[in-house]
C-alpha cells in the first residue's frame, strides 16, 4: 500500500484555508483593510461552513485522498 503525501491532500489545504479565514475574522483584520465586519463575517461564516462540510465528507478509505 502506497503512503499518501499529506501536502497533496485536498483536505489539508481546505482545512488550512478554513483556519486562515477564521483567524482573519477573529483578529479584526477585516476592519483594518476597510471591509464591513458584519457582511464579511457572514460571508466568511458561510465559506467556513462549506469548508467544514467538505472536510467532513472526506472518504479516508480512498487512497487518492478524495
């Protein structure tokens, strides 16, 4: 059985993107760059929800990663 390269895993990159978006929202960086925190927060929450769903629907038994 061939070992999967973690850096090529789509799930890894989705989780990294979700974490970056969460940290951007948490630190208030959106306000500093002039974005409306309410609207941007709602958009980010929606994107994070999709990314979480994508991660949950991952099939770990698939040797290709997804």
